[in-house]
C-alpha cells in the first residue's frame, strides 16, 4: 500500500524542488558526500528546564532592580544594574573563566541544598571599595585585596542578603547568609567540575565606570525547591500557596486596622477680603457662614466621610457622628480638594 503524503509534506517537497535541495539530497543518497555528524557529549546535556530558566529571568530582573536601589542608597551615587545573560554551563567552565584577582563569596540559601557562589570582578570590587573610602579613581586593579578591603566587601554583601531574599520571596522563601569570602578559585569548589550550573551575569554601572557580578547556582542546589520554580504554578495563582496565606492576611488586616488616619472637621466656607484678614487683631470675632444647628463635615484625609455635631466630653471638644456620607452624596469638587 502506497504511503499517502500529508499537506505539510507536499509543501516541503514543492519547496525543495524550487530551491534545488532535492538534487543535493538525491546526490547524498546515491553515494555523494556523507552528511556531517556531530558528536554528542552527554555531560553537556541541559539539566535546567526552560521553565526554570524563565523563573530565573523573572527573579533576577527583580533582583537587579532591588540591587540598584540598595547600592545607590549605600554608596550615595546612582547605580544601574542590568542582566547581561543567564546561561547554563559546567562548573569547570565557570571556574576557568574567573579573572585574577577575584572576590568569591560562598553563600548558603536555605532551603536550597549546598552553596551558591557570588563572584565580583576586580573592576566592580574596586568601584565599591574606592567609593566607600571616599571616592576617586579605581586605579590599578591587578593587586591583591587587603584584609580591610575584604572585610568592607563582606559587610556590603551581608547587607545584600536581604535583597536576594526579597527578590525570591514570590517564588520561594529563602534565608541567605554568607559562609566565607575567598580570593582564589581553588578554595571555592562548591560542586563537582562536571556539575551543570546556572550563571547569572549582572553588569553594574556607577557613573562612567562599570563592573560585573556573577551568581553561580549549581543544579544540585535547587533540587529541594525545583517544583516551585515552575512558572505555570505561581503565575496561574498569582501568588504561591505555601500554607501561610491566612497568616499573611491576618497580619495585613491587623496592620491596616491599627494604621493611624487623621480626621478633620470642617465648617462651611466663610469668604473674607484680604483687607479684613490683614486688619484682624487679637480679640476680634469672625462671623462664620455656618448655622449653629448644622452638622460639620468630617473628612478622612481629603475625602468627606461623615456629618457630625460639636459637643464636649470631659474637658475636651468632641464630635458626634449623625450621618455617614456615601460617594454619590459627595460633590465632585469636594473629592478633588
């Protein structure tokens, strides 16, 4: 029985005939030039699914914005952070690409397993150090870092742990902290050389200078939270369900109910000329265009909400609410004030 071609196969065949590709294919089948075959290395297979890489893009876009704000407040200068790339490679490839000298921060981010690595290029590190020491040019970046400079950088990185946790908060709750600081890659072996890692490269611009910071996340580190890195799960619901939704709602309600709000009571408007106001003296009486038996308007911020009468309670003036104003009862000009 002859095989019946589908419409897509017919279209491909007609396209091949028009471009001449069919002749080349026939030549190859007739003993022509052999097709090129590329060796496949199973060690380089992608271990990070596309869904996880999309999640990394969303999280680190937020992280770059928060990091920009945080560095700007710490250094008292405008800083801009931009993600250059988020790629998967082996840890040996990442390790071999590290410059010298370099600052490597070994981090722990529970509940992730193992360690993460934050790498600061010499340019960015000296931008940070010189700014915190009073400004000036970065100068030569080839010298080794001193103990004082490393302590200063470590202090800044500890402040950025909260920024990292905040960026991940809508995906998974993390608790990040610094384990140690190293200046040599051989003492920062956080995983096996062939282990796949996700490397996030961020370019940080400060004035006319710029430097790079990289975040290395091993594949083994995200295994405890791998299911929560699926964008479909937390985009479909808007927020992740970690069992603490009612607790957050109760805390938010409590904070809202105890938020102080100013209330202001207003008489009806009384016009006066500039001359009358300038000539006012102590003891003068201003006649208001507000009948005594008419209630006053109480505004919450600038929005009229209640009608109330004036009275006293003890040794203080007091207001007694007699009516609640609805939105349709309030003139538009009152809302716009």
